[in-house]
C-alpha cells in the first residue's frame, strides 16, 4: 500500500491532494475493487475474493461456505485469517 501512496504523491502537480484525485489515481493503480465495498482488495487471490463473496451470499454462515467450497470449517477459518477477511466480509 505504501507504493500506492508514493505513486499518488509523485503524480500530483499540486501542493495538496484532494479526495477526487486520490480516487482517480487508486482506480488507475488498483482497478480490482471488491464488488459492493469501498475497500481496496489487497489480496488479488481469487480464492480470497471467492470466500468473501460466499460469506456475503450465505449471511456469514461459515458452515455453508465450507460446504460449498468442499473444505472443513477449520480450513475455512485458516483462509479467513490468512487473507484478513473481516466480519463485514471484506479485506
């Protein structure tokens, strides 16, 4: 993320950076936004995105998500921890 910030600072031609400029630059630098959120996906791993989508789909039911993925709840928990998926099912 620090490289994104550095790039934004280097690209500005003004002394101050406003929200519009930052949004425009972030969209160009990191176009992969998780649908339905304003947070930037730091993990572009398709598995992480899939888990977050399934958690939303199943209303947070880890049991249903694990069953759909064909993995144990423990393995799902490890993936959630590994990818930093938060309770609001984003990164």
